[in-house]
């Protein structure tokens, strides 16, 4: 299944940065499930718990965590 197959029609916009850009579900429902090593970096990869697409987000001191985006 490709990323294009998962994009909802009508220009779906997530309500906040923790939601999947592909649909109305959280990328990671419980951040305690993430390994500790993932919190010691400014780039996190995680398979979306709703659709399975590999997502990525980045951290900057000025902006905090970015919204989740499909990993390329």
C-alpha cells in the first residue's frame, strides 16, 4: 500500500502535531512505549499506530517537536 492510497480525500488536516497526516488517529498513542534512545535524539521515527506508515518528526530548540510526517 502506498502513501497515496492512505491519503484521505478532501484535504484532511490533523487537529494537532501528534495526529497522523493520513487520517484521524494518533501516530503514537503512548510515548512511554518509545525506547529511551529515541528521546536522546532530535529526530524520531515511529510506525503510525493507525495506518502503519513510517513517520518522522524533528526537534528544534526554537520550535519544539514538528508535526509527524511520512518518512521518505
